[in-house]
């Protein structure tokens, strides 16, 4: 019998017959597949067990002020669909970072958004001051220089007005 030289995946093998060549190819494929399954399993466990969760808006507290600078009390919204709509409206804000407003009047609404970023951590609070303008747009003070001054379109402003000023979904905050 003559020996054959077989090259597989960067390694040379001497084999005695065609039967041995086929067995060797099977062993190499099993080895490659086994490694692939192990790597896939490790990736699945790492990705599946990661603790990265997108923040969830859990509640909204807001205080409406009237022209006499008197508060009408603190209200809150807990309805899930309302929170989703308010979250979407806040995502549409066009921010001008490092710009702090100087408004001629007090804000119409002061809003506190409660965000849950992790089940094991306390909620994060973000405060905003909102002015509703005569042209049916809104100006928002983000409270931090990173956010600065924000603007909303007429459509998103109407949505916010509906939820903050004209809604029945709100309840008196404790």
C-alpha cells in the first residue's frame, strides 16, 4: 500500500487508504462543529444574561401653573399607553445643547419623568420646564447643559398638551 499525503486546515496528514481519508475528514468536521457549538453556546449565554435594559418611563409627575403664578397642585400619570405617548413626544424634542433659556414668563408646566433603568436600582428623575407658545409649539428647558433648550413641533406639542393639560388620565399626586 502506498501512503497518501492529505492537507486539511493547514495540517498535513499521511493516510493509508481512501477509507482512512474519509474517517479523517469526518473527525476534522466533528472537531470544527464541536468548536462552533461551544462558541455559539458561550455567545448565547453572554448575550442572554446581559443586564442591559432600555430605560422605561414608569410615571410622570407634573405641576401646572396659571398666569397668577399659583400652582394647581401636583398631578401624576400612570397609564401605560399615556406614558408611551409622552415618552415618544419627548424623544421628538430637538435639543440645542449648552443653551439655557431666558423666558419672559414662568413655565406653564413643570414635569418630572421617572425612568426605570434597572429593576435592582432606584428610578432616575429628570425634571423639565415647558412653555406652550402662541404658535402651538413648545419650548422645553432640559435642566442640564447637555440638553439645554428644546423645541417641539405643533403635532407633538398638541399631544403633550392633551396629556398634561386636558387629560382625564391624571390623578392627584400624594
